[in-house]
């Protein structure tokens, strides 16, 4: 099929590249001409595992093209994916300016018949508005159907997620829309692709047929916000349990494993830490809260989740203050800036919130992240006048004269750092692990004092005591 993808952010670029990989003719377009010029020269704007290979395959087969000529891209397509950003406004609502602008562009240049597919995360009833806008500005020059097809791609595993979805949701209010989307996703639905990670057929790399769920457009739009908000809530619940464990002297890992084994709860998204971040959960949560309010529903559960998550970085800093007493003027090493491992994205990353706050209170920071250094240099702007942030070439280097090391992103690489050599460079052997990356006991073996989330700091509390022997004859 001939497809146009408007917007080459995480969602658009991954979707466009994968659709070309499964055999469609895809033109990706974006109003950012520089980005398109870079993509044409093979320069990727983001770090995403396997994306370079999938893009290269598309370009080589000539099924994937990039252009800043949006009108031409729209004209050539049967199906138009709208993947532009919906960033949060000051009041937490999703800003729909880009979606509206793209809709009007489509209305102005389209001819024949077009399917317009919304992939951007949008407030419920956006499809209705898109439809109305198309009708208003198209003046009958073409026929169309609007489809909502929410994406569930996680950053860092977006390519895997495209080929191995649990479900494909199609919101459609028009006859023919579902058949069009079924034809478009047929290779993924039927496992007819070679896995980009290994080049082996889908069946040989764990592919399972996804559930196909066709709904109304309003339901599809709600599913996306409801899913992300539920996951945010689940993480926040795990964080609350970790606080309780600290107060009660219990181990959050044991408690969460105990509850996650109940299949009605499940073990995923129960990792406690310094809070969720990234450009989806925080913004979707506040947008969903606002949408509910506009519809006349007070979804205060979501407001509480947001407030509790916002408090996580402060709680972590309180632990550091408790351990170091005075923060002003002290040096710490920071491992990790990305909002999660596997990405260079630092948008709304709790790690960056912590770094900024520590700089504000006068700490000196040496920092390292395996992927996010370049973006951090551009985007992580320390408070004005602060020259206390140093970027290091390796994880080991952040330890130099540090009073403490802070693990803020759970990159697996950090497990393999030379922790003995790092200890020799530090002023005080203290690690605060904001992601519970290490098993208890591992860093203590190097002589570190180790403080994590919801787990006992005193190793003696973790070591099982011998059972008390009962007196003979009792
Ligand atoms: C999310 C959704 O998972 C995806 O389906 C959606 O469409 C886009 O938003 P993403 O933002 O890439 O994906 O990251 P995700 O892996 O969901 O993690 C989000 C945040 O939650 C990260 O900051 C992560 O560190 C945090 N998290 C996740 C936890 O703190 N604990 C957990 O148990 C899981």
C-alpha cells in the first residue's frame, strides 16, 4: 500500500520504517527540514535499537523515502498516518495545534480517497474533530475515512514492539476502514516477516499472533490514555509499597514478587524507583486528567498519582541529605540521565530533575550516561551561573573524589563497571541506587555503604538468622 507518515518523531519514524520493512511504499515527511535532510543522508535523530537496520533496509529497497514536500507525500498516499507531537500545554492539556495544522494541510491537497489514521496520542473525540475539519476545508474535493490506531511502542524497544504487539487497536466509524487496516498490518498479524534483530522468520523469534480489536474511534482514543495512566498508577503503587517497606523494615522486592505472582496483578511495571518519566506517561496522565475534567468527571485518582510521582525525586534527595548531612559544596557522581535504559531520551527524566535540584543546592556533579550525553549537553541546562556539572567519558570517571555515587537509570552496563577501582577514587564509599539495579550485598562486598529503594540497608537484616533450637524434650 502507499503510505504517508506525517511526523518523524519516535512514533512516526519507527512506524514508517517498520511499515516499509513489511512491504509498503512509505514516504515520511516532517515540517523540520533539517531533520528530513539528515534522514536522507542516513543521520538518525534518535537512538533506538535496530532502527538503523530497519531504516537501511527500507532505503535500500526504495520502499522508504523522506521528503519535506508534505503536499506531494499526501497526494501520493492511500493511507496517511498522523504522528505529530501533542506536547503538554501549561495547564497539562495536550496541545493539538500540530494535529489541526496537518489535518488542514491534508484537506487542502488531498484528492481521490484517503484513509487518515491518527497515531498521535490525543484526547478522546479527536477523530471526530479531524473529520469535521476535513469536511470543512476539503469542499468535497475528496472522500475520506478517519481511523484511530493508538500506538503502544516503548522507546528503546519500539522496533520489537511493532513486530510483536500484544494487540492492534483499530478505532473506526466507517465501513471499509477495518479491512484497510487488516490489509496494512497483515504481515504482523500473520507473522510474515523476518525478525529485524536476527533476520530469522517471525515464528523462530517468539512471534505470537496479536489480538485484533476493532472499536469505535472514541474507544480507541480512550484505550491509549487509559492504558498509560493505569501503568503509571501501577508504578506509583509499587513506589508507595517501597516507602512502606522502608518504614516497616521489609524488602520491597519480596513484597512485590509476592503480589505480582497473582495473575490478576502480574509482575510487570512493579519496579519501584525515583519515579516514571519520559514523554508519554507524565504528559498522558495529566492530559487524561484534563480530558476527564472537561467531560465533567473528577478523576482525582490520577491527580494523586501525578503528585506522588512528582515527589519521588525529592524523596530520593532527602535520602542523600540524610546520608551526607550537608549537600552544599559536596561532589557526587551520577550514573544515568535517560528516563530509562535503552534510549537517549532525557525528556521529563526524573534523573535530570534530581541533577538540576542538586546543582541548585550547590552540589558539584560528575555525570555519565551511555547514550544520553549528547542530548544532555544540549538540553540539560543547569541553573544559571552554575558551572558545577561535568560530563565524563566513562562510568568509572564519575567516581573521582565523590562523596557518593547516585544510580539514576538502570543501564545494565553499570553492573559491569570496575567498582573496586571506583572505590579507590572516592572520598567516601557510598552508593544510592535509585533503581535497585544491584542485588543486595554485591556493592557492600566492595566496602560500599549501599542505600536503595524499599530494601533494608543493613545487610544483617537480610541475612537469614539460624532457627532457634528448641530445648530437648519440648
Ligand atoms: C510508554 C508505554 O509503555 C508505551 O506502551 C506507550 O505507548 C508509550 O509510553 P515509554 O515511555 O517508552 O513507553 O517507557 P516505559 O518502558 O513504559 O517506561 C516509562 C517510565 O516508567 C520510565 O521512566 C521507567 O523507568 C518507569 N518505570 C517503568 C518504572 O519506574 N517502574 C516500572 O516498573 C516500569
